């Protein structure tokens, strides 16, 4: 519990940067380069709100989050600890106990078991697209917001896949390896142009549709399968089933999220349905392809080549880890011809990582300083006009609560003695998020409001910013 001094003077080292949380503001992915200083400067105008009931904000950044993100968070005066790798579960549990914010990428598993130890945690930043590594529902039930970067690395993945399509069709990986070993092996047998071939895209979202445009520019025909009906770009064509796609495609590439439905989406039966000599590309999640079944299909010559960027078990750090200790079939994969194996680098470009750093760090700052949940993947999206510099005795109340009848009446009884300038509330499933700005409040009032709200039975998390 904070001392009265801490209550009046939290976040001592903070600097006065804050975002204008205009309700009409919309989010755009930040430009990839050159915008970082502009992004910092943009933040100079509005009033800095301080959390009433927490001490200095402590942030743990894992998995080598880009410098852009680190700089934005450090400039806020937050205490930022940065690690290049992810952490094993026991160390993660120890570290997460203490922090208000954690920033991760695709490796760190924030399970219910880990999150239940995170008593101070306000928000999780996934500095990537996928959020399958986080138990989103459990986080929401604890009032922990989760943000990601929905499309800042999509182009990078699409470009990698284009490179892989040609590399597989021309067996470039094998020729290059042979040359590295000193062997000249000039062959044209089963090497193809990609012009006129058919690319089957499974999952026509941000990455799939971007890839569609690039592939058509090279004279490739594009078909796609998605669980929802989506507008075709260019002359691409949606097909009704996965089987229909497998039947027609020369190249099959996967761009679906990791869900129970996408586990082993390509397995023995699907490989059998594919054309003889077709190619498989997976830069989505390792669980989406049944790898032992792929090994069999490649040994049988049914599948002529594959590119895998993702694996069911991926190491936490760089090093000699791609062995059978990590995945039982690693040696078998390494022994196949015409297979490109990459260490989950689909989104690993300077452009993507810089843009993600800015986008996710900005979302975290908005959430910490303003309570704005726009872009959150697990809480209702709520935004409200900022408290301005001339509104000195205002406080922003954030009350995350179970979505049950009668809560608003109780909240408004508590706020009723004050002037509520503006208020907004929204829910997502069982969780509701209420934000209210009250004016003419003294610090003692803030404590009363905080304590009263925090003792309601519907409470998940109470925050007061002032
Ligand atoms: N290799 C890497 O470094 C990267 C990998 N990824 C992975 O790629 C995935 C896709 O990314 P985005 O295109 O940005 O996602 P997205 O959400 O924009 O698109 C996914 C599409 O898959 C569809 N879908 C979902 N379940 C399906 C199913 N069972 N069958 C067919 N379609 C299904 C959805 O309707 C949606 O259109 C991410 O979830 C992430 O796991 C993302 C970025 C980098
Ligand atoms: O954005 C994603 O979902 C990715 O898979 C990329 O993950 P990474 O940031 O490279 O750990």
C-alpha cells in the first residue's frame, strides 16, 4: 500500500509527455522509419496524468524489443529492464511478480499460471502480431490489458514468402549448400519458373492479402481459402474449402493464427490431396503443420519442397538449439532436400521491428497514462478526450469490473458527490471497462473514491490517474 507521500508524489521521475486521447483519433501503423523523433515530440503537449495508487512504473522488456520502443518507455520516466531473450517459466514467474508492464514477442508464454503471480501487472505489450502466447481470457479476467501490433510486420513476412517461392521452385537452397561444400551441380531437372503457377494462400488476412498482391505481380495465379468470406484483391479467387485449394495449388502457404482449429491443418490427409510435386510454406505458427507427416510426404516425393519459419518448440535464445532435444524430428528435417529452415525471422526486419517498437510502446504509454484501451485485443476498446493542462483538479477514474447488473448505479453513487465531466463504459463478454473524469477533486477525495470503488464486489481493477 502506498504511503501518503507516495500517494501525493508517485512516478517521481516522470517527464511530461502524454498523448492527446481525442475520441476521434484513429490508429495508423506508424511509418516504418524517420518518425521516431516526431513521435516523441508529438507527445509534449497534453497533461501528464499520474497513477494514484502505484509507485514508479516498472517495465520488463523481454526478447530484444526494438530500441524505438525502449526509448519511448524510458522517456516517460518508467523504470525499464531490458533482456535480449525470453525467460524459462520459473525465472519469468519470479520477475513478473514485481512489474506493472511486461513487453514480449512471440516466445514468452504468459499462461494463467504465470499471470496469477503477476500481482502488479496492468498491461502486456506483445511487440509482434500473434497473441496466442498469452492467455488473453485469463488476463482480461484479471483486468490486464493486452496490446499488439496488428500489421507492422505483415509486409516483411509476405516478402519472405515471395523469396521462398522462387527459392523452392529453383532449388536454390540445395544448390547454394552444394557450392558452399565445393560442389558444382548444374541442373534444370524439376526446376521451374513461377510464372503461370498457382499459389494457394490459407488465411487471407493482413499477410495473406499482401502476399496475394506481390505474387500476382510475378504472374502467379492466386487462390485462397479463409473461414470468412473476404474480398479478393486483383484477380485472386476465394475457394470454398481447404481441400479445393489443396487440389489446385502448386504452392500452399499458411497464414492463419494458432488456434485449436488450425492445429495440424496440414497433415497426412491434406498432403495426399495436394498435387504431386507441390510445395509447402509455413510462416504462421509451428503447430499448423504436422511435421512428421510432412517429412513422410517429402521422402515419398509427393511434396517437392518446403519452407518452415516456425516450429512447435522454439528456443528462448540464439544458439545451437535446433536439435532433437527441442523437437524430436529435427535431424530428419535437416536431412531432407529442398527444405528451407529459418529461425522464425518472418517479421525480423529493421523496418518492421522499429515500427512495432513505436506502435506498441505508444499503446502502452496511452494505457498507462490515459487509460485508453483502443487497440486492446482483450478488453473493450474505450477512449475519452484527454484532461487538459488547465483542468488542474481533475482525476480520471478507471474501473474494470465484472459485467453484472447494478454496477453503474453503485459506481455513480460513489462518484455522485463530485462533478463528473465525462464518462464512458463498454463491455466485452464478462468484462466491462468504465472511465470517468471528475473535476474539483482534492487528493483526499481521490483516496476516498479509490477505496470506495476498490471495495465493490464487482471490482476487477481500480485505477485513478490525476
Ligand atoms: N513468421 C513470423 O515471423 C510471423 C508470423 N505471423 C503469424 O501469421 C499469422 C497470420 O497473421 P496475419 O495475416 O497478420 O493475421 P490476420 O488475423 O490478419 O489473418 C488471419 C486470417 O486467417 C483466417 N483464419 C483463421 N482461422 C482459419 C482457419 N481455420 N482456416 C482458414 N483461415 C483461417 C482469418 O479469418 C484471417 O483472415 C499470425 O497469427 C501469426 O501467428 C505473423 C507475423 C510474423
Ligand atoms: O508477429 C508475430 O506474430 C511473429 O510471429 C513474429 O514474432 P517475433 O516478434 O519474431 O517473435
